[in-house]
C-alpha cells in the first residue's frame, strides 16, 4: 500500500490530477499506519505482520 500511495502521489503531481493526489495521500497514510501496527506486534486483520 505504501508503494501504491507513492505511485499515486507522483502520478497525481505529474499529471496535475488532484483526485490522484488525494487518494495517494490517503493510501500512503493507511499503509504507514498498518506498517506501524504490524511492527509493534499487534495483529492487524488477523496477521501478525503486515507487508
């Protein structure tokens, strides 16, 4: 999700499409939150680690 968020951010910036920029920010933040929760040892969605 983190990589997808970065790709959407770059695509939105280069193509000047605001909706891609906004979706990229949201996906990036969700990916970082899931990564942080997984690295703390909390089970996220039934998984101990989220990749």
